C-alpha cells in the first residue's frame, strides 16, 4: 500500500508514492518495508530504538509534537508528521488490515464464562461445517494453526493482523473473547461485530477499574459501540438486566427469569446435564456432557447466538451432546481430581457449589490469588472456600511482585473456621491435597479435590519470571510417583 493511501495528502511526491509492506509500532516486530509509528508510551523511551529499526523501515510516522526530539536523531528515512498520531495509527491499521466483508465476528465479554461460551460457540460453528476461528484465553486457533498469547485480547495492531490473516484463509466466522482491558485500552476499537454476548458481571479487575460501576461502564461501552449488532444478554445477571434496558437489538437468555431462550427443568448429574430449552413457546429437550448451572447459561448463550445467525435451532440442539469443555475448565485431571480456572469469587463459588450438587460429601479445595491484582477479592474468596469446601489449602497462584505468604494471609482473613492450611509451594500444596483426598477415599468417603485458579495456564509468575508449572501435569506426575 502506498503512503498516500494511508494518510491522504502528503506534500513530497517521493514519499507520497512510497510503498509500505507492513505497519509496526514495536521495534521487535519491524519487518522489511514497515511503516513505523512513533507512539510514546509509559516506561519506555520509543526514541531510543528509532536508529536500530531504520535499516528495515520504509518510513516513519510521528506526532508533530515529537518533531524537535526526532530532528536531533538525523534519521535518514522519510517521516510523515501528523497531529494526534495515535488516531492516525488506528485509521492506518484499519485500512491496511481490513478483513474480507464476509467475515462475521462474534464478541463475548463478561467476568466468568467467556472462554467456555466462546469455545461452545466455536464448536457449534465447526460442527455445522463452517470455517471458524477462535481467539481467547486458551489461545488463538484456526484450521490447524494454534498460537499462544499473553492476553485474552491482544493489542490493537496484532489483533487486526491476525483477523486479516484468517480472512485471507477463507475463515467466515471468528468467535473471540473480549476482555474489559481490551475494551478500555481500545484494542477492539473499530472492529465490526456481528454479534455481541454478555455472560455476567461480578467482582474482578478492581485493581484496574477501581469500582464495579466503572467495570460495568466499560463492559456496557462495548455494546453501545456495537449498537448495530444483535446482543445476546444473560437475563439472570442483575447487570445483564441493566444492559438489556439500554439496547435496541437484543436477545435474552436465562434460567431463573423469563427470557427469549430459557432453560427449564434442569437436572444435573455426574455425567450429564439435561434441560428443556423454551423458545417462542416451543420446547426442545436437550442433553449435554457438561455439568453445572453456569454451563447451562454458557450453552444457552452459544445456542442463542448461533440461532440468531439463522442456523436452525432444532439442528443446534442435536449438537449439544457433542460439546466439550475448554482446557482447564472443570477438567478432570484424574478420578475425582478437578482443575478449574476459577479465579474470581463468583467463579470459585460456582465450581464448589457444583461439586456439592454432584454429591461429593467432602470437597478439598486448593487455590491462591494473583499478586498485584485486586486485593479486595482475596478475603472474599477465603470466605467462600471456608463455607463451601470441607478443607482448604491456601497456596501461591501468580504472586508476581508480591510476597506469596502475604497474599495467603490475606486469603486466610476470610475464613470462619480452622479447616485450612497454608502451603506456599503450589506443587507441595497439590501433593498434600492428593494425600488428603486419597485418605478420604480409602476411608469410604465420597470426596474430591479441586485445584482452582490457573486452569490451562502452564506457568507461575514470580516477580518478572515465568516458571513452567501446569496443574494437570503436576497431578499426573504426583500420582505416577505414588504408584511407582
């Protein structure tokens, strides 16, 4: 693409006709022929890398405010100056990586259930014979390609590059999770969503959003910015009810409250969940190999969303038994030993309640809380585990820059009893949990072990280092060592 097609009027004819092959704003991602946007950011001196990337860039784009500093560098490649360079960056990326108009994007946001709902929706589309892609917490994948990512919603430029890539490969549906950080930091700015889904809202990320009102406002903005999209909203969530009153094109789903798509007569057992799906007076009997009321809601959202895209509901309901959970979501790592990503108060409550519903007489819980994140939820999660678990081991999650013991002690403050133990080392904590579970089982007690908080993650973060650690792999190794 030529510079003139990105910026419009450019005085210098040589610069105007200049071809660029890529757009970059990160010195680590510059390729030959890139147009490099010089965008200042906190805690990093962008001007310090300009000389290093000059051999590869075709041209630079910068804010007119930065001209004084840039002139001092005596850069040899052309520089296009504009006022408010970040807005020009957004527009340039949208032009350069514009996807095929046939691509339909489904965005799913909420505190809990984003990954499961998105993954169920993705599976439905694949089983319907559609070319679909999935972008979310467990990875970005399409066709036979799979990419691990650092964030649920990657940065604006990377996201647009990935969307262009799947569009070129003939993908016609993209199901993606949309995080509150992704909304607030404009990572999904300008994307046209065909469907937007709201799963629920409960306490999380208050280290970032500060208040629940601010958190909800961020989520709500996603739907208001996509007001031409059809929105599928959880009517059982109080925040979902508020959202429904603010939208025109909307579909509701729920269990407790009368909704466009409502689940009735829900029966949950160890191996399956059955319920009646009621839509416009019609009743569809549905069975699935997924447990929990939260999964009923997640599947309802996916079914409602897919049906709104004109796929027959009768066909969709028949596909429900074949749906599978995403990695790390109520994953049975071994008999009666479960791994779950639950890292919020509501998420932990949901999974512990489910285990009780499934008939386990004693539930051993292992969890911790992430460092440098919402400290207020630590005591709340301790309170939930003290009430719903029969014994809890408080351990490390991703302590980051905080002291692991200090985090565990804050979780401990929520306990109403002494049925807990602090074991900082997560491996040791899992080993102890398995030992307790085995003793219960040998005594004839129907017991289970829940290891919560990290789910699919294959690491722990200590300060600025990622240490390899995967809960499911640790469980398998400990059990193997016990039998060898």
